[in-house]
């Protein structure tokens, strides 16, 4: 279930009248109730949550942020927690279970019925970021020899316990997926028509170990409310709903943004993450990039004589290497996103390189025209020529580095998002310094 909450201005403030608060509690969406509860101290949140009717309590609890769920789970009496968890959707309770310590997990399991215990153990056992990890077992199944009337009667009975009944899945006696059928087709069909006569006999499905990003893309591509998950033998083991797929994609996108900024991914919100967590997530890459920048310093030191002879060159150094880094960051961002969405694949690299060369040449030439007059004013025609030529080359180099790094990392099984702005910028800086002063030394020594 999605946990994104939008503040629509209906959540009562601390000074709201008791009648307004009571009306809000009775009529608000569970997501808004959860947002309201999260603004309270934990003791008050605990009391307000237990005051809700049980079905509403469980649904509201499922919309809380995960760290809040975990903290409340540790405060609630075992019987109260068991009542809530029993009424949560299967995938939501599995997510909560995975966040608890082994001791807390055992305490929770003791309060649940055997069916819920088995379900939680099964769903929590799958590898993270796979279809199995985000699927739910709350789906509706039908037999192929049922009539439309029998199917509708069955769905009417099981609907309160299922996450969705808009599409049901048709299984054979071995639980192998043989078809699917939409609710509206059942309603429109003649009461005595058999399911196997009106079902879709080739439903789209995914495997347990399929990557969650691929699953989400498949749901979007086929415009599905849910996609069935099957094991190696073709048996139906769960479904991934569109809202859970959207949550997975949001998490993946957040992780990619973190990596683009060379921040180690973390699941907490920035506001709630501790200073220590944010420090640890940022310090490694920043420290590593320091050593990369040492090469820029070494390059400058190597060309010390050229710099002393033509001090005006220093004026253009930040401008040139920043332009290279900026061009590289643009290319890297475009490629990381294109790889993530499947817009491009490894075999497209050669074609993209040729395109990027032409684009980078045009961009570099345009930027060279901008800086050439500055070179004339600061150092004369020779300096202007060096600066203009360097601008063209460093923009081309930066763009090619930015485009190539995501493909290179992807080829070696690493996340392309690691080809982040700071990493590309550091590489472009080093190359830019070497290119700039090499050109200057060659041209100005003629």
C-alpha cells in the first residue's frame, strides 16, 4: 500500500475545536489520519491510534512511515499489535516484520494465527528489490470450470479479505496460472458461461526474482492494476499491485538521486535521519573524491613554469574545468535515467557516442565563442586561441566521460547511478587541467 501523504489543508491543527477533531477522525482518509498522528508525541499517537475502530486502526497504521510503524510496534501490547497486523495487507505486514529485530519478530509471530505466521515468513524470505519482496498474497483465484455466476458469488464472499478483485486469476488443480479475468467481464457474461470460455488464457506475469524496477515498468507498459508473480513451475505465489510498484519505483528513484550526488542510499527521510546517519552516508565519497582532486593539483604543479610565464591562464582555469564538469554531469544524468527506464541498452552505446561527439562539438564551439572575447581582453590573441580551443576539447571530453561511465558501470554489473555528478566532475577536472595546460604549453611555446 502506498504511504505517500499529501497535506490538503484538512488536517486539524493543535488548536482545533474538539468537534472538528472528532469529525476529522471519523471522516478522514486513513492516509490523512496517519499524517495527523505523525505530528503528535508518541504517547499521544499511541492513545489516538488505539482509540480508532480496529479495521480503521489497521488501515491507518499501514499508512504511517515505516520508522513510526516500528516504534509504535515496540510500544504496543502484543495483543494490540497482533490485532492490527492480522488486518493489515500481507505485503505491508511483511515489510514491518522485516524491520523488526529477530527477538521482536518472534514475539509478533507468537500473537498471530498459524496462517498469518506462515504468510509473513514466506513473504519476508524473498530477496530485497525483487518481485517476491513487494508482492502480496491477498489475491482472488477462480477455477476454470466455474460459471460466471459461481465466480461472482465467490468474489462477493472473499472481497473483504483481498487487496483487489478487479482482476482474478484462474488456476489449475496444481495452482499453475492458466488465465486471468477482469471483474467487468464476469458481470457482463451470461450466468452459466464457464470461466475458461471468457478468460484471458495468456496473462502477463513475472518471476519471483525479477527486479522490482522491471516489474513496475511492465505494469506501466501493459496498463495493469496488478501483475501475477509465478514460481519456476508456473504456480501463482502472489501479485504485485500498481501502488506497490509505484512505491518501489519511488524508492529506486530516490536511491538513484542519492547516488547521483555520491550519497550512500538510505531509507529514512532527510528530516528524521540523525546527524550521524547523514554524516556516514556522505563522508565516504567526499573523502574519496579528495584524492581524485589531488591529481588536478599535481597537474597544475607539473605545468608551473607555463603558469608563471602566463599568469592570465589561471583566470580561465575554473571556467574551463567547470564547463567540462557541467557538460559531463548533463550527459551522465541523461544516460543514467535512460538506462534506468530502458530507453537505451548497452548495444546503443556506439551510436550514442557518435551523436554525443557531434552535440558536444556544437556545445563546445558555442561556449568557445562566448569565452574567446574574454581571452582577447585578458591575454591577447594567443591566450584567446588557447582558451577557445580548450573549451571545445574539455566540453567534448566531459560529455564523453559522462555518457560512457554509466554504460561502463552497467557492463560490470554496477549501478549506473554511481556515475554521479561529483564523480564525473572530478574526472573531468583532472582531464581538463591536463588538456588546458598542455595546449597552452604547446601553443605559447611556438
